[in-house]
C-alpha cells in the first residue's frame, strides 16, 4: 500500500460548477482542471442526469454504451490537469443501476451539479506500473 500525507499548506479550494445539456461530462471535468490548473483534486459530488452514457467495465477493455436517460447516483474519483480517474453509477429508467469507469461520450441531459475539492500541497502524476500494465496515479508535493 502506498500512503501519502500532505502537510498543511492552506485550505482546500472548492470548485462548484453546473454543467448544461449537451456537455460531455468527462471532457468538462478535464477542461475545468486545465483551466483552473488543478494539480490534485477529488470529486466531492456530482449529481444530475445524462441522455447518453459511455462507461468502461471492470475488464479494463470493454466500453458499454447506454442510450437512455439516466440519473447520476454517484460520481467519484481523482481529477487533475495531468490525469482524471473517475467512476460513475447511473440509475436507468427502470431503476436498475449500472456503473463503471467514466469515458468520453457521457452527455449531460438537463444538468450536472459538480463539486471538486482542490487539495493544497499535493500534485498527481502518472507512472507506468509494470505489474498492472497501466499508467497509475502517483502523489507528489507542490
């Protein structure tokens, strides 16, 4: 287990935004992180609905398309200008739930209220992990 403790370097900045119909959820989060130069952030809340979804399942390969209106019942993960790793859970029209890794192409229907905390003193980086084969999150200090 990797453990990182940030020393107190100020208070967290909280970014509150409302996304509108037609916006891509993941691309909007990435754009916010780039615009605000967020080095390390955590999604505190994301609620709203989508008209179309794209999520990757646990295989790490298969992307599933959801072509119906869904409520966002959970949105969490890490977000920065370097890397976003976000999971989403959606409630479908029949109230069944589906979830996975958020992919580009998840389109906001009426709204998405998004709250991201920017963590002071921390930055996220990426490092290839030979064991997993993925670019994995690493922590650093600003």
